C-alpha cells in the first residue's frame, strides 16, 4: 500500500501522472486576447512570437494581463486563447490544425502525450526545468522531460469560518470547533444540524449548488471520484504507471455518502441542478448564502472578484473531503498537479525560443510576482514547484492553506490519481449518469455498474 505523507509527495505525484486525461478546473467562458500583433510580424523580425492556449478559464484575465506585461517589457507578441471548461482537448485539436497553431499548450499527462507525442519539444535542458524542486513533478517520455508543471494545487471542502463560528455558538451544536470534524459521521451530523438551523445562521443552504450542467460536472466525475478510486488503487497495490484497465468502484457507497450529503443540504433543489454551473456555486459561497463548497485552491480568484463578496481572506478555509472510509481521520487534502506546459516542436525555431523565454521569465525571472500574487493584484496565486520561489509564498488564502496541509505530518495527502481516468468520454458519461441519478432516472446501482463498464471499455479503446 502506498502512503502519502509529506516525504512521499513527490513520488505520489510522479505516479499520478500516468494515463492522464484532460479535465477542467475552472469557469465556463472561453476568451482570447493578444498582446501586440497576432500575425507574423514578431516572427519575421527574428524575435519569434508566443501563442499560449490556456487551460484555466478562471484565470483568463490574469494570463491576458501577463501577456500584455511581457509584450510591453520585451516587444515580443504574446497571444492568449482560453478554452471553455471541459473543451480543452477539442479546442487543442482545432487550433493545432491551423497554420498559426499554439506554441505553448497544456497536457494533463501521458494520455494526452499519447495523442500529441509528435508535437512535444524536449525541455530537459531548458532553464525552467533546471529549477524544478523535483524532476518527478515533470511530464516525461522516458528520461526526456516534455512538460513542466504550472503549479501544485489542492482541493477539498472549502468552508466559511465566520459562519462555522456562528454555528458552534448555537445551543445543541454537534461540534464546538472544526477540529472535531475529522470524519464523515461527524461532518454529516454537523451539516444536517446546520440545515435545520439555517435560518438562525442566515444562510440558504449548507452546501453550494452541485453543478451538473454539461461541462460543469468535473467536481464530481473527476475530483470527488478521485477519492474512492485512490483508496481502491491503494488496496490493490496498483501500479498506475502500467495503466488501470478496470476498476470495481469498490468504494462507491462512500462516494454516495458525501454526494448525497451535498445534494440533501444544498441551497438548490435537486430538480434544478442540471442547469447549475460551477460559477453559480462560487457566487453562492462568495455572497455568504452557503457555508461550504467543494472546490480547489484556484477558485479564490473567482470568489474574490465576485461583486458583493463577503468572504474575507481570514475566513476561507479547507478541510478534507470525508466519505466514511476507514481511517479517514488521518486523511488530508487532495494535492497534486495535472497542468503541464509544453512547447510545440512544429512551431518555428524562433517561436519555440520565444515561448521558452516567456516561461523562463514567468517562473525564473522578473515575471515571478505574477505567479504568486493573488487574483486581486492580477496574479495567479500559484504554488510554484521551482527553487526560484524559495521564501515566496502565494498570496491566495487557499493556496496558503494547501501549503499548510501539505506540511501537516499528521495526515496523509490524497494524490491526484484521477489522472489515470481512461478518457474525457468516461468522465462525461459518469457526469451524465450522476445527473440521471439525481433526477430519479437511475438507481445508485445503475451508476456504479455503468462506471465499471465504461472504465473498462474506454481504457481498452485508448490502450
């Protein structure tokens, strides 16, 4: 069995890279921006140009601002295009077919590498690569490094400490502090009691909307599903480096535990969840309508920018996603990486050099502040796994929380094993089955059986 304490974090991440597929972690809008010329003017001048196809919709504004700043500094044209949530692979295929294809694109692991292997430049000797805190964090082809991580991130249940403090003071509260909530049974008791007392707490529901709109369901078919799948892989001592051909969804009941808790104590009626987006849930949390939401460290940028946001930096906190698994009192956050910046080797030599120079500037040079600054200051709020950031902690409160959980020796980090999920199509089917379950069109047994069947068929199709 694998253990995921701090010392094993790098090794866990290395294992979790295998058989990755493209997943979304953000908003819903696609956007494009160009700093300077979008044509070939820069390339013809010998400077080269950069076209970055962004994977993170929630940080489109920040990347556009970074591109503009770099162009003003260097004169090099930087175009940023952002794919809508859940559409990155589709967008990448479309853009790569064009004459002005992306020069920097994002890969989520070896499944993506299997598709785009002929497009990856060798980054083994790039300056940015030399500054990795651990080369196991990189995307590799054998000993060759073909992708460098943008950030280490974490996700779990985000809660508003101010609302929780108000609850703890109520007569009959099922807990008196967050320290008592370290397993599913206690979480369930607290949440259901909060639902009964939501009028006293001034909230509309305990949890934000369980977004099940098509393309907005990645929190459930990917991030939440990661927890039971990880425990199953650990039980089987599975070497995910060899690929995972099938699963039994052994801990589907544990998944159902927390999923039902979200549904039954939500601000939104189940019948409406098919139209709800991640943005809706983010807004509900930011406006203080709910006490909790499942999401990741990246979402602070959206929360902080929400008109009417009432959640302060000191009140936004993380706790692990408890499902009822044995020993989960020792469970930490889900912490890992899945976004690897890759250079298009089919781009011109000038454009490749310009693109590597841009990444070097952002992660090892004058642009580093954009990586660690918070969203309110136009930054990305990333936890950057490069030695150039030693002593530079991210400004974002959720990113700071991830660092604290990562350094907590009393808990075991949950790795991002969702990178071994067989395909985006598998995840789309999983999400559709969850919506049908919510709408009463499928039983939970139906969902479990479909997940097992679809995993096997999609793994075979991508072998």
